[in-house]
């Protein structure tokens, strides 16, 4: 396994969230590493193109050996922020832009390579040949070890995989957003031996008060004592049971929540309990 089963998402570590100090980031990194969370999910755009630099500064002070951790980053989104002179928010997957983006991320993260580079979101103008040329150059230069995508449909993955291996697809997946089980996304990853990563793995369960989330809370309440687990742990355990071996990306800055996520690895939901949770998420019995 190239990545830790639980991945630490850094989107809220900087300006888009808790705005952690360098010392706080160092402590978070060290705590994650001590508890087996060795993979860190970044993106150039996080914090308006600032969080990678904050992370990199903390990394250099952490004392963590580079080879003991895995750094993930993404490129392609051009927002109207971070001092970029854009007329409109858009996506860019030109060869030169991908190369420039990786060079910039490496400088910000203060590392010589990424363990995996992901294209952040699909663009209607992306060309597989242009992308594959950039990825081949980056791999030959040793600046990325692996390549993948994020939020791509199966047909979009096939398009990009025309000339270059796509090894990861990071998708939105949770009990409240589980279409990837039925639209071929996870099937494709199992067939092609790709690594699935799931952002927002808790979904909207703790964010929204809807009929769906109320059903889910009721079902989780009936399972908590049986598994001696929190609702959050049960939601992660539900994802972890899928045979594609999904890696949840846990976007928290709270150490106790990281620890709870790691403990979810010990939970093996019984088959019928897994389906009870699915039914609660779907709002209807299995056909």
C-alpha cells in the first residue's frame, strides 16, 4: 500500500480553515505520523495558493524524514485569488502549466518530489496527449512518483489513461454521497487496480439537518453500543468495508478526531449492518 489507509487532508490547516501556526502544523504532522497517518493531501489552490508554503515551512521544522511520509498534491484549478491575473476561474492542463504547477508546489512544500500528482478537476478542454507529455517528463525527472486524477468520471479516466497510467482517483464519497458505487467509478478502480481516495468521507451527516441525515443518525444510534464506536467512526468504517479499499481523506485539525479515524480501522461492520446504513442513506429498502 503506497499510502496510509487514513489520509490527512490539509485544506483547512491554513487560511481556508483554522489558520494554524507553524508550531501547530508541526504538532499535527508529528501526531499524524505517530499514529500511522503518513499521507498528507495538499493542493496548490488551498488557502488561495498559500497553504502548501505554510505546510512546507512546518515540514522543514518537523524533523520528519521525507521518505517516511507521502505527499499528495493537485493542480489545474485557476481561481481569482493568490495574485493570479485571471479574467475568470478556469482549469488549465496545458503541458507547460502542469510542469510549472509541479515546480511551484515542490518549491512551496520544500521537497524534491511528490508521491502522487492529481489533476484536481476535469476540464472540457483537456487533451490526453498534452497531459501525458507533462507527466512523462515529470516522472523521468523524478519529480513525481505516481499520477492520478480527482473528481473524474470513468470515461474521463479512460480518456486521460490513453497514454499514461492513472493510478489514483480522489472522489467525493460518503454515506450521503455514494453514487460512485453505482455509476461505475469504484468498479473501474477495482478493474484497473487504481487507488480510491475519498474526500468529505463524513458527508453531510454532521452539517445538515435533513430527512436523510436524521435517518442516518437514528441508525447510527442503534449501532454505536454494539461496536463501541462514535458515529464518525461508524461512517468511516462503512467506507473502509468497500472492497475497492478506499482511503478516506480526513480533513480535520483536531488530534482527537485523527485518533478516532485511526481507530475506525479496527471496526469490521457486519454485512447486514453495512446494508442497514446504506438503506438509511438511500431512504429506501434494497430492491
